[in-house]
């Protein structure tokens, strides 16, 4: 998904993959890489897929969503 803003996160959370391929945006990747860097965690594919599915951030985003 092309887009650098936070608005890309909600659609990714709603549909984290299309036809088995993960959906990513610049903002999602930046967030994932930043969090792993701060935690001192070595990035890997499994962690990325979990992050794309909203692990760690999805519930907080849903709480803040305007209804």
C-alpha cells in the first residue's frame, strides 16, 4: 500500500494480507523497524508478519478509531 501516513494502518489492520501476500506501507515498516530497534530485537520475517496483523498496536489503534 503506497502512503506514508498513519491512515494506512487501519486498512492494513482490517486486511493484513491479500491472496496470502502481506500488505505493507511505509509507515507500517517504519513503525516495526523503530520498535525493534528500540527494543534491541533483531528483525525477522515472523515478527514482521505478526506486526502486520496488528500484534502490539492493533488494539490501541482500534481504541482510538473515530466511530
